[in-house]
C-alpha cells in the first residue's frame, strides 16, 4: 500500500485506536473518526471507573495523531466517501469499520419515554457517558437494580455495591455468568457478591419499569413482585453495531461478514472488533478485536501474507477492592462431554476453585476462581492445542503457580 493511500477508520474504541496506532508505526497515515466527546478509552475498565477506583483519565488510550470527532451517517461506496452528520464528506481509498456494539435494551413496558429516551435513573452500561451518568446518581443507600447477570451485570453490581448502593441483581438464567462459568464457579461469584450485600434473584424475568414524573421508581418481575429502584442498570448483553454496513449494502448476518483478510463484501472496506462476524463467530471481547487490528495493520501496510484465522479467547474478570479482591478466568469448554477427563481442586476456606477439561489428551477448557497463578500455563497449553505429556501434567498445571 502506498504511503499516500487514504485509510479511514470509523470507530475510536480499542480496535480502531489499536489499528490507527499500528498503521502509524508502519508508516501508513490514518484518519480515525470517533463520535464520543471523550478521549478514546478502554471500555473493559469502565466498571473500575464506576467503582471509584479509577478516574476516566486512567483508562484513556494513547490518542492517535489524527482523530476526527464526528458521527458518520452514511457510506457512498461508489464515490468512496463517508458522510458525517454535519454534512462533511471524508474520502477514502480503504475504509475500516470498527463500529463496536450497542447495548441490548430489553422490551420492557415503561422503558422509553415519548421521545424514545431512557427515563431518568435508567442507564445502559456501555459508554463513558453511561458510566459518568451512573456515577453522578450513586450514593450510599441508593436503591439500584441491575438487570442481567452476565460478565457486565456482575461487574456493574459489584461496582455499585462498592459505592454503597443497595444493589439487587436480577438474572433471567438459572445462574450468574452461565455463558462463561460452570455451576461451581457461578456459586463462588454469587457468594462473593452476597458478601458485598448484593441481593441476587436468578430465574427471574423483569416485566416492567415503573416511571413516575419521568423518573424510575420500581422494577416489576413477571410474577408481580416489585423492587423499589432509584437506579436501573441494563446489562442484558450487546449486539454488533452494523447499521452503517447494512445501509451501504454490505453483507451482514449476525455481524458484518468478513473473510480471513478482514475484508467485507466490498474489497475496499474492512471491518474489525465487536461489529464483525468471522467464520460464523461473533466474539464481542477485547482480545479478538486487538488481534484483528494487528492483522489488518500488517495487511494494509503491504504484508500480504497476514491472515486472521480466529481467536481462542480467555474471559478474565478481576473484581478489585481493598477488602475483598476476586479473580476469575474461564476459557474453552468448561462443561465436559461424556468420555472427557476432568480434574478439579477446591479450597472452600480460601474460596478458590480450579477445574480443567481434557479430551483426547488435549486441554479443551478450564475455569479458575481466586489465585490465578496457574492461568498463564493453562492458557498456553489450551491455545497451543498440543497433546499433553504423559507424566501427570494436569495436576502439575493446576498447582504450578508460575507463568501467569
């Protein structure tokens, strides 16, 4: 790619900023377009800002040289321009969509006011504005209901409890973080939150958000039970932000479809990060987004042999705090199939739990709670997908605290 090629990246999140920085290092100038007024930041650490542990500045990303603040409203593929809300047009030779994802807003009665805005006190938990809006309203004793018991909901509930709120977590599934964790690990997460004073309701569907005078007052469950609420946090997951791609006529299924060169159905447009569907997979995690950015930087800088073949990503959650830090990691298949070998070590006193699943002499998954010293060695064995040695490796991997 020649140095005067115009590369335009839409989206200043982790993926977009990483790509712009890498291309800058490789001598390819980039125009990065971001619509948030804040400096680009690490979304993964928003819960730490909500908990009061970090200021927004601490989670800021190294800002690329050329950052254009604008909201892109359309792509003209024929003219190869992007149109912004203020009417300006930006020309590109290569366009990269790093548009991320939007929060899933559940179909609850009372959730939107006539202007299609969330009522006062109801917040998604996806952006810095969401985080700062929540922070302004949190104080000791405020009644907060978190809807959703996945990774995001658990992080938000913990952060609000640390700020002194009375927190209720409502989870539709039968246990917390059921996509990542097995039942034993879920129980440890639940115990940790309860120790912080969080009240947890599982197998519990929220039906209604009751609003009085424009502000939320309570949340009603499907069984008619009502929870008083000054604050409601919607942590019901995310979905790829693919509207721009769809309007431009690109192929979109669950996300924007890309090949191993992270190319969309238009050869002049690539896509990376949460908005992307690669080989049928939506990741929605930081590690794959960063790996995609690195591969695309190599490709756009002219290193033609670079390819993205997927990410084996590890979910890691650190719930920090002066009184009760809590660490967990999960990867691969945490539930065994018939014929799999499983090794588990549990220490109820220390609240630690380690489990690995082995199939045909290969590590296929694991979950660790507390004292994550072994996570590095386990993750390497899993990512390598190599046969394990015969000399009792599992116990060694589970008890060897080096290499994290």
